[in-house]
């Protein structure tokens, strides 16, 4: 018989134990492969998506007034080293037969392009033709509207109702970003692209444009194009040029923390499976001591015996790894879609599988081998004399040195200001857990005896019979519980911090973005039903030169006369207005994120592009804000206009009356201004959107941790099955002297419950410690959180941990109850 066949036969002796061990490897390999492949794909796809979605062009030319002459673009059309597209945006209202749709849900931003089929626009056609001189919509919009090529779409414009054919449907893009449903249209407008002359004609803006986007024909001509455009705008008053800049580290600045949490949760499964492999193999070798002794007497060498056991491990590992890779491929696709959906990334990029495949195969094969190393060494040291004399070796106690190392590792985590502290903390918990389990079982003993009498007394005795094995099983669940306590509490705490910070720094109950604000608009807003107060402000993305690297910094022009009523940021002491009044013409305020990115200190200077060229501004203060997701700068409105030359404002802040709802307020304001409004956002929208992102992110991590907890459930079932096999005769004799099926089942369930209860209590305590440690350094969008524990979350997790342990105990308890005396007397 071949070595592999012998190994398979030995594995089939304990089918359930083998199946559970293999299942733990499958889950571990799948979670490892899924996380690595999904994260690698996202890390590669996100920058490409940002470049394609946000910065298809290299430069943008805009005017200091709301519009400028189309002749500017005609003068540029002769450029040999670049392509350019003139743009004009106008707001209008969709005419639809859809029933129950309010005016606010019909908002449309029409963008006119001088040319639609160019690399500057970068539209990816699904159906139709970009040269058809009709409307261009995305596949998402077409689905919601129920539209197809050749259908007409109508708009209510300044010249009455205008109708145009749909001539192209393109892939969803940020330039034509629209809502995913009619319900979401309450919060976001529709977007449609049409030829430039169409918008000019419909809105009486002949010869007017709003912007020109320019793209160099090749990367090596980028500098030459920039110099040419710079000279061009200097010779044309009323326009300015800015490079299209993407701050990748700002756009996805918190992804690294999220990805690290995913990695930790993903690797948790394979790490926990190592405990199960070690436990199962260690017990299997103890069971087969007589077999090994006999094989030694007939000539087998220690190396041959070790090789035989290693073959069994490899067989389980290979099968588990193959099945795990298959499941992991599906998990990777699912995680990729979730990550892209959560962060609003539209990408058709292929999966990055190579690294995940290699790491997962190595983990699936090496982790079982490493976990089995010590038990395999015990095989070679099996003593024939001891076995023949039936001398039972005394169980070795847990080395006190391991406990000391564990305490030191736990203490070291107090000095690590990074999420990586989870690793030494968990290793430390593992090393000290036997002592904690002994203490817990001692405290549990009185309760078990009082509440469950005979079954409880036997259960607590069995828990302490092999403390090493039992505590190792319990620590598997405990680690999963600690992680899920941390992630769930982080989720809850950050949501509360976000909501508090957003409401403190949003500037009111509603932020309205117009195409541009006329002089009389502020008075109209203030006289709208439900409006208590209103103010207008300027905001512009300004090129920031940071150590030779160009970045885009959103700068807000703030009025000292209204900032106290409409706070756009929080200050540590004093009034907002006092801070703004104190600013000189060459001073600026940075928010926490831009301040950290800059890396300077108060009083140092930063360099920004102004209408007068590059100019340095002294950083006068640092504040906290959630505008623009917590990234920006502030200066007085007067200094803003003097330095950046933008003569019109686009944004209005509104404070509502207490009795009116946010949605009704939007309806009232929209009824006054109609299509002139481009966006309306309130703090509740940001709370919902950012909260959804955070919750979805943590949900992915928690789902992976739950997979690890399932592995721990497998460990509990495996351990109880092993305990039962060791006590077959004992259980049969108990049945023979009158112990009932119910008492046997109760006894095993109480063992499982004790393992789970210890794991849950200790895991929750260490989870709370993790919450405290991470609260000292973790930031998401520059937001930290105060240490706090949600006892509702703790209660839910505790219930979950106990349920997992009880469910894992049902099958072993059922098996124990079916043991018969006649079979037990023949059992070896």
C-alpha cells in the first residue's frame, strides 16, 4: 500500500475530526486569498480610476467671471501639441412622464462640449455615436429613465421646452455622474452631455463658455504645453489656467488603515486554523502511541513514522488549500465589488491574483506543517517501553516563561501607535490564556455546581482535565471575539464622532451650490419659507506648491460678519470671527489634514498660485473641519478675492427654522431658483454618506472576523469530539449506572458552554483594551474618537460568542449520548 493511501486510511479513522480540520484550512486559505487579491486589485485600480474619472485633461482654463468668450477657445484650437474642449454648464429641469416625481428630482445639469468624441472627454461608448449631435447619457441614467438610442428627452429651459434625441449611451463616468434611482434624485442631480451650440442656444449664451479643458498629446510635451498656456492666459485678461491635479493620498487617505484591518482579519482565519491543526494532531498522536510503539518493534525508524504523519498533514493541507483557493477566488471577487462600491469607484479592472495565489498556497501548506512540527517530533520520541508498561506521562504544565513573555508582549502593545499592535497583543493573549482560563474555571466551578449539580460538577472537572487543550480551544474563539469587539466599537465610535464634527463645522443646515450667485439671490433665500438665516461664500481649488510637488488645495473665502453664525470649522478657543479678523493679507488657516500633509508649524509659510503668480502665505492657525471631507484652508473673503481673482460666489449656507424638515427646505428653495441650483447638501447627507462608507468598510472586516469565529467554532467541536473519544468507556459506564441521555448531553453542552463563556468574557475584556489603545492614535478623515464602550454592542457580541459555542457543542453532545456500553468495552 502506498504512503498516500496509508495516510488517507489513517485520516478516515476520524472522519469528523478530519473534516473539521480540513474545513478550518479551507476557510483560512479562502480568507487570505480573498483579502490579498481584492486589496491588490483595489490599490492598482483606484489611482487609474481617479486619473480617468477626474483628470482626463491636464489643464483647465477658467474665467474670473461666470462666463468668458468662446473666441478664447478658437484662438487655442491651432495648438499642435494638445487637444482642447470648450465647456458650458447650465441647470435645467427634466420633463418626464414618471408619476410621483417632485421638481427637485427633475434637476439636470446640461454640459455642452465643443467636441464630444475626444480623449479630453474620454467617454466610453456602449451604444450609439458621439458624433450624432444629440444627447449623451450614462448607462445608469438610461436604466433609471428607461431610455434607449433614438428616444427623445425634453427639458424646461429659459426658451421654453426643448427636446433632443439620445444619440449615445456611455459607461458611467464622474463627468456625467447621476443618481442610481429616482429616490436618490432628491439629493443629486442628473447629468447630460450635449453639443456646445445646443446649450448656448437654449440659454441665450451664444459665444459664451465656462471653461476649456486641455490635454497634451504626449507626456513629454506636458511642460511645453504648460508654458504655452501660461503665456496665452497672461495675454488674455479675465482668464486663468490651472493644472488638473489629483491628490491620491488625500482622496484615499484612510485606505491604508482599512486595508490593514482587512489583512489582519483575513489572516486571522489561517492563524486560528493552525491552533486546530496542532490540537487535532497532538491528540491523534497521543491516541496512536500504541500503534507507533508496535511499528517501532517491527523495524520502523523514527524518521519513517514522522514521515507518515507528515504525509497525513500534507494530504489535509493540499486538499484544504485547493478547496480554499476555489472559495477564495469567489470571495476575492465579492470583496473587490464591495470595496469599489463602498468608495464609489467605477472600474472594470481585472483581478490581481498572483500575489494572493502565491501567499495563500504557501500559507495553506506551510502553516499546517509548522503547526504540526511539535506533534510530529513527539512521534519520533515515542517510547516502546513506556507504552508497553502503560505508564501515562504526566501532562506538562504551561511554562511560566511563556506566561512572562505573554505579559511582556501585551505590555509592549501600549507603546505601539499603529493598528499593527493587534499582533503582539494577540500573541501575548495566547501565551497567558492558560492562566486566565484556570482562573475563570475556578470562578465558574461554584456556579456550575449550584446551578447544574451533577452535570455541572462533571463538566467543570472535564474542563480542567486537559487544561492545555481546552484553553487552546478557548483562546481561538477569544481572539475572534476581541477583534469583533474592536471593529464594532470603532465603527460606532467613529460614526458618533463624525456626526458631532459634521454638525459643528458644516456651516448650517444646508449648503447650496449655484452655477453662480446674483446680487439679489441672498435676499431671495432669506425670504424663503423655512429659512432662518443665510450667507454666501467663495471656494476655489488653488494650486499648492509643496516641496516642488503640485497639489490642489480647496480654499474658502470666509466673512468675519457671518462665520460665527455659520461655522465652517471649529476653534479651540475664542470666536471664529476674531480669528478671521486677525488674518493679514498674506495669512491663511489650514485644517488638520492639510496641516499634517504640509508638515510645517504655525508661523511657517506655504506657497500658492495666485493671479499675481506664486505667493507665500503664513500659516496663522490650524482648525478642524469636515468640509470637503476635512481637507482645505480658510482666509478672509476680501483677501481671497484679491489673491485669486474669482469675482463671483457659488455657495450659499442656510440655517432652517426648527419646524421645517430638511427635505421640505430644499423643495422650498428649489421652487425659487429652479434649474440654477446645481447641488444641495445638508449635514445629514454627509453623515449618511460617510457613515455608510465607514459601516460598510467595518462590515467587510467584521465578516472576515466572523469567518475566523466560525473556525473557532470548528475548534470547539473538534476538541469536544476528541474529549469524548478519550472518555468513551467513562461515558458508557456512566450510562450503565443510570446517568440519562439528557444528563450526558447536558454535561457536554456545559463543557462547550464553559469554553465559550471563558473565551467570550476574556475576549471582550481584551477587546475593550484594544478599543482603549486604538483610541489614542487611530484617525479616519482626521477624526479621532474618545474611548468609550457600547454595552449594547458588547451584549450582542457576548450572545453571539455563547451561541457559537453552544451550536458547536450540539454534534459532540449528540454523539456522546449515543455511546453504548457494549461498544465502549471494545473501544481502543
